[in-house]
C-alpha cells in the first residue's frame, strides 16, 4: 500500500478521472451531436446522422457570419482596452512612492467578485436612459445617449466587460512588474533612455510571458462571453449584441431547439479559441522575455 501511494498515478488518478468526466466526455459528446440532426425535446433515438451538413449550413448562414464578426470585434475591443488600462494601472501600482497600495489593490478586486450575470443586471440599471446614473452624470454635459440603441448596445457590453476584468489584468501585470530584475532598468537609465523608451524596449520585452498569460486568459473568456450579454441586453436590440455564444444558446434552446446545429456552432467556437490561443503563444511566447 505504501509503495502504491508513492506512485504519481495514485495522486493523479482521481484528478484525471474528474477531468475526463467533466471535460473529455462532454467534449466528445459535443462533437458527436454536431454530426446529427436532433431537436430539443425529441427522444435521443430520433436523432439522424447528417455528417458535416450542419457545418455546411451554418457557414452559409448570415446570422452565423454576423455573430462571428461581432464576437471578434467584441473580443478585440474589450481585451485591448483591458490590457491598455491594466498596464497603466500596473505601472501606477508599482511606483515606489505610492502609499496605501494595499487599499488600492483591495478596491481593484471588488469588480471581480461580482458575478458576471449580476454585473450585467447592475449596469442595466446604470445605463437606463431615463433614470440611470450614467446618463445622470452625462446630463451635466448635455449628453444623454440611449445605451440600448442598435449603435451603442455593443459599446455598453464592452464597457461592462472592461469595468469588471481590467483589475484582473492589472493585478497580473502588477505581480509581473514587481518581479522584474532591476539591472536592465538601471542600464537603460545610464544609457539615457526616456521613460517611454524604457517601457517599450525593456519593460514590455521582459514582461512578455506575463502579458501572454493575461491576454490568453482574457481572450478565451471574452470569446465565450454569455452571462453579461444575456443579462444586460439579451443579445439585442435586434442582433446588435448577439455574440456567437448567444447565437448558440438561441439556436439550441430558444429558437427551434436545433441541438445538432447549436453543437456545430459550439465546435466552431472551440476551434476559434484554440486557433487564437495558439496565435498568442506563437507571437508572444516566441522569446522568453529577452530584451531586444
């Protein structure tokens, strides 16, 4: 028994069983369902094998193409803003003269503790055109936009995403900045490099592995965003905020219960996430933080 407990498989076994049960099996079932025509509510025995017909149909579908474009725009805008703001906050938090650093970090954590669906409901009230606090503040500048209009609905979703997850990026980058060696910065100072030059040629290259982790995690999460969109706009008005995750939900559980079609869309979403993740790893993970 003692010899068995010393084996790594004794400790990895339970974890692998749980991982296989909650991850591998559902993923295999997803691929299997994507190859069938099956409607929600019908017996499993009524499924019909259609091969790649579901994939051919969705690639020709205008709604699917539009959802892909909106998802990519949403991901690029939200993750880009989160990184820029998070990096600026991280630079501020790593200043040696900064006081009350612990309090500021504690305040940053607050948005992350809110459940995304609840955050959507809260900001749904804030963005209310009539009595929302956002338009109340903007009213002092004679600005009163309708945040739920077709043109601004996507912006409202992006703002909520940025509000909630910029602190996450900021904390990751803060920990990375705090762990950087001092010698390259001292050398850059001796060489007469300006602040912007130091950030571009020293800080960012050294921080590359941490940036990769932050962007990778946020990109994967943004691509499959559902709860904030569902609670804030419901995918509307019309299809203004219908991201791919919302389209999958509506196809499989709301419109007509086409589970096979929704599974095929979910497979495409999985492929997109894997492809973009590999792209980040190749672009940012090529060098292990070497200074150019």
